C-alpha cells in the first residue's frame, strides 16, 4: 500500500477511495481483506477494480515522479 485518495458522495451514501499499490498481487490481497471487513461493518455491497497506472500521462500531471 502506497497511498489512498478518499472519495465520498454524501447524497448517495457512497464512499471509497483510489488506492495505489506497488503491484497487482498486493492490491488484490488488500481488496479481499478490505471487502470482508467492510461487509462485516454492515455495508450492503463492495466494488473494486484494478487498473494499471499510465505512467507517461501521470508524469505530465505530476501524479507520479
């Protein structure tokens, strides 16, 4: 786990985040653990998607160095 940007939509009651991990295996391990934890806290659904970082474009917008 490298970093997280927290997201929330109070109108719909949805919350989440954009997470950055070192590799896909770490992301999937975290997603599985986090899904179980959030469902146990009473969430009705959990969604996650895994994307690769587009490094050239992210450098342009200073998303990564």
